[in-house]
C-alpha cells in the first residue's frame, strides 16, 4: 500500500508534516497511481490510518459511497493550498476520533470500520472481530485507584498495538474493553486473540500485579451488518467470562456445540450473561456494603481535627480484626509519624500544625486502597490498618503515602512554604501474636529505626 505524502503535490523540502501517533499516520492515496479501481479500493480498506483520497473526477461517484467517516476526498488537479488545507483538516478531525486516554480509535470509529469490512466480505475474504476485555477491571480501580487504572489501560493499548496485525483496526470500546477488527479466517483470528491473551498475562504491569483478559472472537464469510459481528463477538466474550476468564472463545464454538440450534444458542447466551452479571452484582453489593459500614463507623468514631478514625476506634476495631485472623490470613499495620512536627508547631504555631495534620491526612486517605483504613494514634502519629495484605504489599502502600506527602506543598497560615516528610514502620502479624499492643509496639520500633536512619523513609520487619 502507498502510505505517504505525494512528492508531486508537496516537494520534499516544503512538505508540512504534523505530529501523529503511530496508529494515526496520514495516507495520501491517488487513483492515478493505480491500474484499477479495485486495487485502489483494496489499499484504501487496508489502511489503518486516516486517508486523503485524491480522485480523478470521473471516479468520484464510485468512491464516495464507501468513503469512511475518518477520511476525506479531493479532486485530482486541485491547488496545492487546497490539498494542504485538506490534510491539515484531516489531521484535526482524526485526532478527535481517538480515545484521549489510550490513543486507540474510539468505538464509533470501530463500528464504522466494521461496517465497511462487513459490506465487502466474501468466503475468500472473511471479516473478524476480537473483543478483548480485562478480567475484573473495576476491582483494579477500586484497589489501586483510578490513576493506576488509567496507567494500566495505556499499557494495554501499547500491547494491543504491538500484537495486533499491521492491517488490523484497533479501538477502545469502553471501560476495560478493547477490540481488533481484521481480515482473516477464524483460525487466524483465534491465533491473534491467543497471542493477545498470552501477552497480557505475561506482561509486567505498572502495579506489579498479573492482569488477564478474556477474548471473544467472531468471523463472518458473507456480507452482513456490523452489529451482527459485534453481537456474536460479544456472546463469545460473555462465554469466555462465564467459563472462568483468561481464555479465548469463538462464536463458532458456541454455534457448533449446539449444532446451530438458535434457541439453544440464545439460551446459553442468556445463561452466560446472567452468570457474569450476577458475579458483578455480588461484588458490587459486597463493596458497597463495606463502604456503607465504613461510613457509619466514621460518623461514630471520628477524630474531630483530621476526619480520620480516633484512638478509641482503633483499639476496638484493630483488636477485633486481629482476633478474627486465621492461620491463612495476612495482616499488616503501618505506624506513621510526621518528621520534626514539634519544630513546625514551635516555629509556625499550632494553627499551622493543625493545618499540616489535616493536609497529611488527606494525602494518606487519597493513597489508601478501598480495604485499608487509617486512625489517628495520637499527636502526629497515624496507624494504617491493612487487612488481607502481606508485608511486601503493605510496604508499597506505605511508600506511596510517604512519596505523596514528600511531593506535596505545605504552607503556614502566613503563606510560608514548609517541608513535610514522614517516617513509617510496617509490620505483619506473626503466628501466635494475638494482641494489638504487641503489633503496635513492633511497628513503633520500626518507626524509630526509620527516624534514626535519617527520617523520610519506611522501615519494615
């Protein structure tokens, strides 16, 4: 395929080349460079980037009906300034068609592409769609925060562009779901889907956790509406989720397992969707229940200054959680102390000290996961409670808090900037350790070690 700026329109020394993403490099296709309209059409639909078609007047009526929404057309012989304007306009409109977070094409662009693909499908040129969806992506956001979720999606788009064939069309369909539209047989599409699944499972993600995806594949060999292909791929995706996730399922497998019986296929599709949605609802209710319980507890046991739990709540709840731990549970606490807080009070006064305490608590709360909670232990000390958490993971959470405070700007009531840092000790509940006092004492010792080592650090053990 010819994928370039025409040097006869723009001499090499004067060509205007705007910045583009790798998927969004512009193509100029000229009908006069092709021996037939069919070869031009083939290259046009193989393009995965916005195209400016420079067309001889007598071919306009033939080309306009299959021109994509992301592309543009101009008559051959138009002035250089007009062609240049068309290219600049194509640049602006094509950027709008991209998902702002991932740089992938948006859902509407994918539907448009599939419409063109499906309208030109034959048994020798099948059209395929692969739907790729993160397994329990909402849990990732809930546990690590939206910023981490966004980072994971950006990394996912990089992987998808890497694995997807060069002639495919890659888009974000919404949330944690992405799609690959391509020409090729079912066997080829399944191979691509398995490659994507494996690449995601092996990848090193920003939050250092394994992430998996389920894939639904659908292939057609005759002309149809794009929504038919999307619907089949969606049914296959639900089947992959219902069968355990982190697998690839094709619609043909579902079709063949029921010998093409539409009623049985529809019943299975409903069963799969019900199973997946029920799991989502259960997880949602569980999460909502935890959040509601936290809210009620906060109303009764809050520290008035910092809007965190108070010492009384900490002692009651932490003791109870320790008693509830079984031999297979992991449980960690972190004791955090603001460095040189006495000097802040002495130099800038107690009102400034109170503002620092409140600001530090906001940074702590913003850095916690949904399962963690924080209480004011006393003065400038805070205790982070992390159920179902091993020490390695607890250190990551505490280090995230330390860095957040270190990067933040703090000011006195008179507007002077103050440097604020934290020292912290992290410990994991040991077998046989059955009281809060033992756990807090060990955390306090680690905090003191962090202080003696120079402050502004996390010590664990």
